[in-house]
């Protein structure tokens, strides 16, 4: 890969951590337009925020965990020097993560890296949601909400809702109900090319929210409203230096998967 000579680090952390890169001969620049790569230092929320900010720029992001879980990060902060050497010498690869998109009832277009979710509001009650996949009705779900997750997002909200863990290289997405009222409503995995439609058939109280990676960016849905969730033509490039080449070991270390209590 191309040797990284210049990196963009968001201003709120560049002053604290920029010297780690300059001491290794990598210049820290003030704009993504001037950089060969971007550096996201923090927890998964911070890394997602930087990746979202740079969507469409094709600038690869190196995630450095300085938070709690750091599942999306390439390395831990105390081992960042090795990752800096890798990107400076071109010894890394870039994985392009899939991105979801939808348009809210008000016409606001949004994208998400982990999941797009319809969630009842704090003042709202149970939702009745019709689900169509590629034009075919597959379910009417009574639940607190529903979400569509990418493989890279499968270890986030989807996992907490009982959804499966998907390897990040699989070309699929997951549809997972949030606290469904029927035991028969289980998560379903569909092709990433699928067009998934959600219609609010009935709701109580305040209208449910549309959340992208946990953030309300495009308002709420009233009864009768429909949104379509599908794969975006954009992808999110992330840098992999091989520090975490074993995905299954990462599941065990970060999530305790595969280990007896």
C-alpha cells in the first residue's frame, strides 16, 4: 500500500496525541484534504464519528483504542507506535466496510456504519411494524423497535438484541427486532443487496425515532410512514495493520465469546 506521510487527526485529540506521529516522521495536517490517512483515537463511538465525518472522501481511517471496548480499532493506544511504523512503510491493507442508507419522512438522507434503527421514544409504547424485503411482506412485528445491521455492526446494538455475530467480510445484513412481543420473531439475515421497507402500522404516545448508529438525525415516524433501508454505494475504508488479524481471538478478548464462565 501507499506509504502514509501525512495524517489528519481531529482537533480535539491532535494536541494530546499528535506528537506520537510527528516523532515517528509522520506529519499531522489540519485538513483531511491534505492527508494520506485519518487517525481516530478513542472508543468505538469516537471511531464511528470520525468514519462518518469522512464518508465519501475515500480517506482510510486508522482506529486507535483509548476507550473501553475498542472493537473497531486496529490497535490499543499503548501499541500505537507499531501501527505508525506499519502505515509509514506501507505495510498495511485497507478494508472497505459497507454503509447503510435511508431517507426519513421529512426527506433527510442519512447513512450508518453499524445500524439503522426504528426505536420507540421514551414516552411511546409498543410499535407494530410491517417488514418488506425486496417488495415481499415477511413479517408484522410488535416490538420496541427494529434495526438493520451491517456485519461490522453486528457486535453492537444487534448483539445486545439477540442478533447473531457476522464475520465482517460477509455480504449480508441482519434484520433484528428489539424486545419483540412474540417468541417466534427471530433475527433474519438477508443479502446486502436487499431493499428493506419498514412501515409503522400502529404506535402509542410519542412517535418513534429513526436512529443511525445511535443518533437521531432524521426525525421520527408517524403511523403510516415508511422508510427504506438499503446498502449505500459508499463504503468506509479502514486501515488494518495486522495487529488484530485473528477476528475470532478478538471476539474472545473483547466480548468473551467462546469462553466458559
